[in-house]
């Protein structure tokens, strides 16, 4: 994980703060948030969108596994 921006012990906390900054800007600026982006920033915004979708899918799978463990099932 040496080329990631966060240390593993605080990556969720740091990422949450950064994502909240983006969400706050989206809410405050509305459409201007996207219209005023550079091409590179717009590309990163799109990649962030896909990463959030992937995060949700992976988090749901992990939650299902935790529930299965709590019910005594093993996968």
C-alpha cells in the first residue's frame, strides 16, 4: 500500500473527511461545481463516482458476510 495517500490505520477516517468536502461543495455550488472543473478534475470526479459505486458493492458484500457469521454460517 505504499503508493496510497492514506496510512491504513486512518484511511477510512481521512477519506470520509475528503469525501464530505466534495459532497459539501456539490451541495453549495450546484451545477457550477461540475461546470467550473478542469478536464482532469472532471475525469477524477467520474472515477470517484465509479469508486463510490464499487465501495457500496464491496461494503454490502462484507456486511452480508458479517451477518452470515453472526448466524453461524460459514462461506
